[in-house]
């Protein structure tokens, strides 16, 4: 099986580091990509790290991952709380799906408490800032180790 992990980031995550550092931290998405890249390499994984502000592009990327990626790490941004279409696309992906959020969505506004991604994911990580991406890569690595054991 391929060892490529698609890491998909949704709307507004390109603004990280510019505003609301008290919620999302000071790192930019490029910083998170570099950190993810370094950690993935240490685990023997390749990553394809993307961001889009468009729901259809996110869905196309999930379709593209079929046959190309062993797992998906998804921070769908605000689409998390609205998109049945994203949920359906994730359900059509055969590998593991790890949902990541920088903030703890359950401690925030009520409209962020429901996730359409969670019910299509193997598991969810939220509230640990950019370290959540590292944790998600560790989870993918551990599940692959268990599968080959
Ligand atoms: O905590 C997360 O990672 C979120 O997925 C971030 C989303 C939010 O809608 C989710 O509820 C939780 C927001 C994306 C980032 O939005 C920014 C807006 C302004 C400045 C910086 C980031």
C-alpha cells in the first residue's frame, strides 16, 4: 500500500498566523506544513499538503486521494459544521480518515459542536493546536504498523 498521506485544509486556514492567534496560535499554515513534512519523513510517510477555500475542491481532492493515499488527515475548517457533501466524499475513501482541529471545537460556540467529518472519520483530534497534525501522523503510522504486524 502507498505511504502517502493527503493532509487537506479547508476554508480560511490560509489566514493562520494573521488573526485570532489566541484561538489558532501564531504559526502559519506553511509552518504547519513544514512541521508535518518533517514528522512524516521521520515516520517514513510522504505527505501531500493542500488548502482550499472551496468545498468542491476539497471533495475533488478526497476523490483524488482514492488510489493515491493510504490515509487522509482533514481539517475542514468551517465546512466541518455544514458539509454533508464532504461527509459523503470521506465515506467513499477506503483508508483511514483523521479529523484535526487546532481549537477545541467543543469548548466553543454551539454551532461548532457538531461535525459532519467526525462520523466519517476513524478518529478526531482537537484542541492541541498544530501538534494535532503531528498526533494525526502518529495515529496513521501506528495503524499502518498494526496492519502489517
Ligand atoms: O480549530 C480549527 O482547526 C477549525 O477547523 C478552524 C476553522 C473553524 O471554522 C472550525 O470551527 C475549527 C476556522 C479556520 C481558520 O480561520 C481563521 C480565521 C481568521 C484568522 C485565522 C484563521
